[in-house]
């Protein structure tokens, strides 16, 4: 039986247009989904948009629009981005869809039936920007006596009737979960932060609002709107119909679900979400991975500084595969990263043009010009050739282990070390000279090189799907063969190359 695997991005808030953080999360998640498919897993990959809450209502009012009108417009921008980024997602969920509303209502009723929700009054700090309630100890006191969030966002002191979730009752169960499942939260530094937060003591969580009306009405009291995070988090289960009257849907996927999130929303996913599920007597996700933030040329990114990075602009100027490669290669997944055009250009020219592009162009163009585009047969495998085959096998084993640990950056590093070995083999054997005095070896070197390029095309597919497909098409290999298990079985002998063009263009700095 094929292993089921379910991976999700956060559902992106639609009060503003996408930025580099959204693109990074999506591309990284897409990488993992594609890699798992190459390994033969039955993968579901979900993304989508979060469309409820006071922040949306205020944004719509400021534009003279109805909330749903604004949500329709902005959600479409995020949906369009999935195509622009060449994401392989199976689903795009919106919190304004009925399937989501039904699932969120189901979870509310489960919690209410189990006496996990009660009516009270909330008095405290609330951030509209984060759609989050804060304890004073988690805020930063300003010189004028006011408070802000750690990210500098404003908070308001509010008092209103509210339903509360008995979060305080689940501290021990959560700590036990983290202890028994040390990989439940990654990276380890973030896991430690979550544990410290829970150990400091949890208060019951306000899970409804009455001061606005844009959201899902609580099933037992239409005067209350469901707290946006209780609402939004259920999208992961609703995408596979897990929260329904039969309580299963596509449960086989839920047993192996991974949430990829930004570190700013880790608490909601690693504390609130498992607590809701535990209290509702529902199964938990397998893993929550929190990645870091991006800066721009060493400076914090903010609208006020005017340095927000538009991913579409970068793609239009430098190329999609180039952008995807840079995001995944430049920063260890889980760490903060810095975007600079200089670093991007260096990666393009060095890694893509010089290392990968030139290898493909030089070897394939030689077959095109000297052999009428017909791929020759491998006739001999000496020590050099056996070394390359073993390097490929080792890369698959080590690379798979690294991806399982979400070490995307290290996987790409190993792939490029392998590309370096193939380049060295080609350069050391100098086929342009062999053609003059040793035709048999000349043909063998080209055949071995192109066979290794075929392997490279499969290895880079999760990183740069377009470049991967282009190489396979040149070699006459169908996309249906895109599985690691097919690498050895694919025989290129006699295939006619399609037209060989440069994969990447050099960028002038």
C-alpha cells in the first residue's frame, strides 16, 4: 500500500497582497510534497486563505467594500500565486467556503458537548493585527506606558462577553505530548520556546467576539462570532473532510499530516490547535514545523519602510526556478534569512549557469552536433563511472534522510556536490579531445554524462520543477517516469534529443 502523506501551508490572511514570506512557505511546502511524490507517496498538499475576523472587516470598510467582496478579490490573488510559483497543491481552501464553516461548527459543538467551552467576560489586551489575545507579560511596555506586541503591533484593551475554551486544563497533556513526541515541533529551538510558554502557565482562551460580525457564528449563540483562530485552524482537517458527522473523511491522510508555518504563528498551531483536538477527542497532526523570517538587505521588512519584497516582481525579473532555488538554497529551513539581489544574482550565475547549466549545455550540445542528437550507449563502467553511480545512490539515501528531517538546504547542497562530481568527470575526460583519438571512449563518456544528467533532473525536480521537466523533455523522458525508483531503469540509448537550449541565462550584476 502506498503511504499517505498530507502537508499544508498556513492559510494566508487576505487583508493584503502576498509577500516573500508567503512565497517562501509555499515553495518550501511544495518542495516537500514533490519530493515525497518522487519517493512514491500518495501526497495531498493543501494551501488556501483565511478570510474572517475584525482585521478583514476593517480593511473592507476602509475600501468601501463588503468583506466578502474584498475576500473574493484578495483570495484570487493568492490562488493566482499558486500558479505563478508552480505549486503542486491538490486543494485550495477558503474559510468562507461552506465545507469549512461546517467543519469549524462541528469542532465547536464537540468542544461544547464535552464541557470545554463556557460563557464569561473577556477583559484584556487584543491585537487586531495578529487576531490574538495577549497576556501583559507577553507584551512590550513602551516609554509612554502603552503596550505593543513583540513585533511592534498595537494592542487594544477590550472588555466584552466571550466564550472561553478551558485551555488551562490542558497544560499537562500538552507537555506530555511534547515529551513523548520530541519531533512534534521543529526546529528544536522553537520546540523549547513552546515548552517554556506552556510551563509558564496557560490561561483559558477567549474563543468568541461580539464587537464585530464578520466571521462564523457560534452554533449555540448567534450573537457571538467564533474566534478567528479556532475557526481558521480547522481548515487543515476540513480539506480532507475529517471534521464531519462521521468523524473520519479521508482519515488515512490525517494520520500523517504535517503543518508548515511561520514562527510568528507557531503558538497557535503548537499550543491552541493540539489543545482543541485533544479536548474534542480527535487525532493530532504528526508534525508542526516553524520556519524563520526574511529581512531585505539586512533590514527588517515592513510597509512603513517601503521595502516589502514582491515575489511576482522578482520572478518576472529573474525567473521562477531561479527564485525558488534561491529561497530554498540560501537559508537553512527553520532559520531567518536575508534577501539581497546581489546574493540572488550570485546564486544564479554560479550555481545555475556555471554548474548545472554549463554541464547540460556542453554535453548535450556535443551530442546534438556530433552525433545527430542521438544518445550513445554506455559500453564500459570503470572506476570513475562506478564512483558516479555510487554517488547517486548515496545521494538518494542521504538526501531522503535530510528531507525527512526538513533539512532542505542540506539536501540541495548534496545535490550540487553531485553535480560537481559529474562536471569533474566530464572535464577530466575531455570528450572534445577523445573524439580525435578514442571514439569508443568518447561515446562512452557522453553516454555516462547524459545518464547522470537524467538523474540530476530528477533530483532537482522538487527545487526547480520547470528546469527538471525541460531536461527530461530534451532527453526524451516522459513526466510519468518522475520517480526515484525509475532512475536506474530509464535507458537513454538511442533517444533523440530535442533542441538543446540554455537552461539559465547569466545575469549582469
